[in-house]
């Protein structure tokens, strides 16, 4: 066999690697240097928001549902709206206020109540104050401002508001609820199955891609819409395109959540002028824009934001289809061997999940108590103490261990991947298992299936790219957020590894895998010095 062909093949692979590097470099530059622009909200507007939020949280103070303080806050909202030229009315409840201008096809909301014993500066006086500034300065011709009560008692106010809305709530162009704004980075939630690609592009363009839309939150809103816990949820349940704008602080949570320290009197104040300006600008842009475009017949509703870039839904569907075709190709080409390799990968995935649970138990139920017993207690973070007070979770130091836990889980993934390389050879098992898991995930939701399909296809370029679902699920901030809101205890973090391990075979080294066992024969040149060399 001549050596010219392998040499040419090696050169082609080198050129392909260079092309990949250039493409990934361009994407990275796009994420880093994407134009953002400056916020347009004036310093005077931000100062007015800060003053109004301080009035609600300090002068009026905690505003539990049904209390005299909540009624006083509602009266202040009503009087301010009248001063600014609006006509407030109530829907269903005496402290459930809404004011509209024009046809009222867009609705912005912020609940006026707080939990007992918390001044509620961020939750949610800042949101109310921002809407007051919109009422004071916005020239939007077609807008409603809603101030639901009793949000902290199960969305009672917004549920009544949606139930008593004049007309069909599904006919609204946009519903936006504010909660925990005025601190952290502004994020979006609630972008569920009612959102079309056209409307997602509309919001993305108006806000210049500056609002965070984490993939995990997007999947949560699509898969578990009944578990949405803010005022947009009752309108979303009636078919309105609704979303929540919220502040994502340290670890994607607000560490003073439902605490007496959620107050401007506790230094440092959690209010951030830049975060206020960010929210004001987003709302002003959404209130003034022309109506959103109607979805086309081929609208998928799967458009996905990654950083400042919005991936079209058609691209994700194409990835899903291509992954399915690769699975069919793998089955036809690999046959029984491909099925055997996929089975070994499936066993590796199950083992990975069980070992992740064992690691969770060892770290959080065994290691932390032992360390505390010998006087090496890990100091709990402020957010962890808040979770202990609100959710009853032990403040044992799980917040600080999240990065180490994620690193250990990924190390386990690498070890299992290496152990299976001797049994999972070639591209066929990986392609088959990747297509299978993408199909199962698609049964839950096409967006979830497209994410696994994209990971399986990306692994054909480089194995590390196939770990994208694992990175999404095992991010320390995502783990902390799940525990902070009481969705899962830290010990159950290992379940994330079982999910992240789905399609493990799709992340093995493709294009050959491990070489078959057995002695290697000498090369022709070593066995026969006279053999031709090309």
C-alpha cells in the first residue's frame, strides 16, 4: 500500500481541524464582542424608581396579602396612576389594580404584596416602582399596567385578573410580569410552547439580545408550565404569550429572598441602578414597538437563544432530522455490533447515574457532617442561609461544594467513557444511541430532543462537544438554583448526572474508537527493508 494516500488524508484532516478552529473562534468572538449598545434610561428616571421602591418598602413596609399595609400600597398605586393621567380600576379584588391606555393589547404586571416580616424591596417594590416610572414617562399608545395582589399566597390576584379580563386573554400581544428585578442580570422565563419563532425573534430584536434566556429555564417552561410560580402563569394558561422578567443574582438567585434584609435600610442596598435601567429600557422597547409578526405555517416555536444569538427553530429541527438519519445509517451499517456497543453505552449511563447519586450522598450526607464534627464546618453562604430559613434546608455548606461536585461528576463521566472505549468501537454505536436518546427526548419535547441531537452531531467533530447537555445540567449555578428554590435537595444532584449521561455513546471518540485487541504486526517497511516506499 502506498503512503501517498494516508499522507493526503492526514493533510485533509489537518485542514479540516483548522477550519473547525476558525469556525469556533468566530463563534466565540461573536459571543464576546456582540454589539450591546448603551442603556437609554436617564439617571433621573432611575433615581425616581429608587425613591418609589424605598417608599413602598420603608414607609409602608411589609405588605402581606390582606393586610392594611397591602391596602395602603394599593391606594398609593391608584393615586400615582391618577396623577400620571391613567384611569385605574379593580378586577375581582379591591386591591387588584389595572390601568389601560388605548386598546390595551400589551400588559405589564408587578405584584404589590410581600411576605410577612420582609420589607420586600426587591420582591417586589422595585418591580412596582419600575412600572410607576413607565406610567409616568412612557408614550406607548396601547398598554395596560397591572398591579396584582396576593401573589405570595398562590397568584390569587393575577388569577382573578386573567379570569376577569375584558376580552380573550389569548388575544393579548404580550404579557410581562416583573419579579425580583432591580438586581443581578435580567433574565427571561415563561417562554413556553405558546411562543412562536416570530414572536421570539420580535422580543430578541427589540431588546438587542441583552436579556438572558437560559436553556434550562426555557425547557422548564415548556415541560412544566403548571409549575410556573409568578404572575404571568395565569395568563399563559389561557393562551396569552406571557413571560417573566426577573433578576438573576449570585448563583442565579437573590440571596435575600423573603428575608428581613430585603430592605434599603440594610447596607449594602440590593438595588442596582444599572439593573433598574436595564429593566426600564427593556419595557420601554417592548411597549413602543409595532405589533409582533404573525407566525407562518412552518413556524416551529423552537428558536433558542445562546448568548446574544438566536438560533432559528428550523436549524434545530434540521439537527434532529440529521441525527435520526445518522441513527438509521448506523443500524444498517453496524448491525448487531452497533446494537451491542449501544447497549454497553446504555449500561455505562446507568452506572454513571448511580455513581452520581452515591457521590451526592457521600459529599452531603457523610462528608459534611464528618467535617462539622471535627470543627471544619464550611461557612454557609448568605443564599444558603436564606434557603435554610425559607425552605427548611440545612445550612451545611452545600452551596460552596457545588463547583467541586460538578468537577467530580465530570471526572466520573470521563472515566466511564474511557472504560467503555474497548467495547464501543467505531461511529455506529455512538450514532445509534445518540439518535435513540434524541428521539426519546423529542417525545418529551422537540426542543429537548434537538439539544441532544445537536450534542450527538457535535461529538462527531470532537467528543468534548457532545458534553453540552451535561454542562447545562451540571453547572454549579444551576445546581444551586434548583436547591435554593426547594426543587431538589443537594443529595439528589446526582440525578442530574443520570440525565446528563443520556447518549453517553454519542460522546465517545468516533471514527474508530479503541483499536481491536491483539498483537500488532510489524510494518511492511520493518519486515522487509526492500519493500517499496511509495
